[in-house]
């Protein structure tokens, strides 16, 4: 196994600008799509701290767009739900119950 490849500051800065442009210009940004277009793996962006804020922006926009477009019927709802679940959404119901139970003991003999 070799050393991880090092990238120049200039390369990372230019890539970050392109990434930001992609996020702004794409209706539903997808990290794998952008990585493929750049000839990189998706994990590359998670491995470099320089992209942390851009990944958060991409995820936030993707969640908002999927929800909005699904509600408007402009995207397949099943696929939107699947994608949102991949981003952390859940359809589990959490029920909190508070209270106490009172038991009354009754003597069958009438005593």
C-alpha cells in the first residue's frame, strides 16, 4: 500500500470553487456526481478538511430541495424519501408515556 497522494493548495482551492459553483447551480446536488465529474472518489471530499463546510451546504440544500420538490410532486416521492433517509431522516415514531397506575385490592369475601 502506497502513501496517500498529496494535492497542491492551488488544486484544492480551485476544486473548492468548482464544488461551490456545482452546489449553487444544481437543483439537487449529489456528492457522487460531482466527484465522478472531477475524476475523484466521493470519499476524497470527506478526507479533506477544506471541503467540510461545502459538504454541509450540499447536504442542507439537498435535504431542502428533496423535501420541497417531493411536496410539489416534481420528483418521485419514494426516491425522495429514500434519499432523505440516507441523509439521516427517519419515519420512526417515538412515543413518550408518562403517568402512574393505581391498583385497588378488593377482598372477595367482602371483609
